[in-house]
C-alpha cells in the first residue's frame, strides 16, 4: 500500500480523478468532467494505491481511495460543477480569526470493494497533518453526506447545526474539527 500526498500544483494521475468519478459522481448520474473542481490545483490531495499482485501480471498501481483539502478564503460557500450549492460554514462568517487558517475536506472516496479497511481514515489523517504543516491550519470543515457522518466521527470530527439538502447530492450535515491549538505551531 502506498499513501501519496500531492502539494498544490503537483501533478495527479488520471486514475485519481477516475476514482473520484466512480465513487462520487457516477452514482449521481453526473457526466464525466464533473469530478474536476475549479480549484484542484490549489488543494492538497492524498490517495492510496496498491501494487497489483504478481498473479495479475505487471501493470500500473491501482488507485483505490482519494481525498483533498484546501484553504477556505471566505466562508466556504461554493457552487460546484454538478450545480450543487454548498452553503457557508457559519462560524467562519464572523470576522474573528480564531478559527483560521481554516481548511475544507472535499471529495473523499474509497472504491466500494475496498471500503471499511481503514484507507479513507489514513487519507484524512494525512490531509489534516499536511494542511497543518503547509498552511498552519487551525480548524477543518466539511459538508458530509449523511452516510459518511459515522466515518468522520470515528476520525474525530463533530457535526453541528441543522441538516440541509445539497441540490443533486442529497442531505448533508456540516462538520468541523480543531486541528491545532491557538498558540502552538
Ligand atoms: C465515506 C468513505 C470515504 C469511507 O471510506 P472507507 O475507506 O470505507 O473508511 P475507513 O475504512 O477508513 O473507515 C474508518 C472507520 O470508520 C468506519 N466507517 C466508515 N464508513 C462508515 C459508515 N458508513 N458507517 C459506520 N462506520 C463507518 C470504519 O468502519 C472504520 O472504523 P474502525 O476504525 O472502527 O475500523 C466511503 O464509505 C465512501 O467512499 N463512501 C461513498 C462516497 C462518500 O460518501 N464520500 C464522502 C462524501 S462527504
């Protein structure tokens, strides 16, 4: 198993986006291309690949799980390529800087046959740690599909506020996690 972290602007293999499409977009009936986000080149990405077994012959490594984290400049509200509106993270709407630098997790996905084996947790932890090192990130934010809430809770994230519907995707809950105390580096 290889865990790869790509800093902003570093190249990503096509298979990274294939996994995103298969797990997060195809099930919604969204077209190819909708898995690409406008700010992917500004995000930190992490993915896990497996070396194929000898019995399967030689070949490229198989990517099985992906995720990304990015700095939140405003309040986090965004319209993404499938036409869904992600609402603001209310605590970030105030002028207080106590929560910043703030970062957002998006596009976490593990191929169905590899789920429940701890791969996404490894990716999430690597994204959190890299965001702390690279951006000095203090808090993390995300909008979780309801099915994914137990996964994020196991990884130390907390839901807050009311559930809401994200157009074309379904019910979501906002979650957050403190990544770093105020006076630590
Ligand atoms: C959510 C998702 C990324 C989790 O990936 P995964 O690789 O299966 O997660 P992990 O195996 O690393 O899970 C870590 C822990 O959370 C638990 N967990 C994961 N998904 C869970 C679920 N739906 N319900 C309950 N527990 C869950 C695991 O059992 C594991 O627990 P453990 O540490 O006690 O063994 C994956 O289910 C997925 O791709 N879902 C479809 C796409 C999606 O909804 N993405 C999130 C969008 S917000």
